[in-house]
C-alpha cells in the first residue's frame, strides 16, 4: 500500500507540475490566469492520484502496461516545456534555457514546409493577424508537431524492437482497457483492429482537419487570444498531442489484437496436436 500511495502521489505531482509549468516560467502571467492554472493543476493531480491509488481500473487505459502512459506524459510535458522556454526568451537566462531555445528553433524550421500541418494552422489565422503573432504560431506549431512525431516514433520502437507489452509482463485486457467491453458483441480481435484503424486514421487526419474546421467556423471561434503565449502554448499542445495520443492508442490496440490472435493460433495448434496423439 505504501508503494502504491507513493507512486500515485508522485504521478499526481508530475501532472500538476506539467500544467503549472507555463505559469511558473512565463513572464508577466496575470493573477487570474495563475489562479485558474492552480485550480486545474489541483483537479488533474487529484484525479491522477485517485486513479493510480485505486486497485481497480476505472478510466485510465494501459495503467499496468508501462511505459505507455509515461511516454504519453513525457511527450506532452516536452511540448509544454519547450514551448514555454521558447516564449520565455531571455527572461530565463540559463544555459539550459538557451539550449532548449535552440532546439525549439530547429524543430520549428524542420516542419515548416509547403502543405505541412504547420502551414494549414497558419492558413486558419485571420487575414489581419499581426506578423509577430503569425511568427509565434508558426514556431509553436512546428515545435509541438515535431515532439508529437517523436513520441509516436518512440512508441513504435517500443512495440517493434522491445516487444511491448510482452517483454514487460503479462497483458491483462480488463485492467488495461477498462472502457473496452470484450462481451460487447463480435470477435474481440476484429473489434480491436477496427478501433485501431479508426484511432490511427483520426490521429493522422486531425492535424489537418482541425485548422480547416477553425477556418470554416471563423465566425464562432474567437482567435484574438492566440497572441497570448500562455493560450498559444495550450492550444498548440492540444492540437499536436491529441492526434499523437490517438495514433499511440491505435498502435497499442493493434498490438494487443496481434497478441490475442497469436495466442489463439498456438492454442488451436496445441489442440490439434493433442487430438492427433489421442487418435494414434
């Protein structure tokens, strides 16, 4: 119980730290923004603590199949930290901050090419947007999207090279996929593969569809606050992390389906072998 309590508390603290990072590092953060950030961080931390302290699954997926949730967290936290350091500028004045700023600038330039998701984000901005705001959005979108790609590639390597989740222990579908009902009808493998395809397709398309949706709903969506670094950090983090999270989930579901299918083959092969021996 002590180990579970400590682990839940540390995870809750890390979640709260990720949410509070922009307010802690950005200069000139208003008092209202800081108060709202503290409230959101406390709520998110409390939810994480309850989820990990409980012995039974409720909402969080792959809780007992590390390091999926750790990879998700560090992908999101890397986005927030890099964007925060980039927009903090010279206010930090530390060698680490300078290194992170240089890395962020390289990421922003690497993904800024014609027909990239970054260009679509820029097209979604109003035509009268200031040049400084456009530059901020370009840099933020590039940084967030590159980090999201690195997170997806990292999970792909875990699956293909390190054999997740088999190498990390037995995989229990019930406790790792609490929202998936194996008795919901139809073959479990077919349903898992269908959900996998849907998640990966949505994850690939969302970075392109969201800017188009914002452009079409320009009358309903107010983009006047996009020039605020604090707002821009969370908008770009959501824009890049949600699709990456869907792709990671899709890859994980497909891997689980492959494991179940392979186990079925071995079971059927052993059953046929036993039947043949009994016939002899």
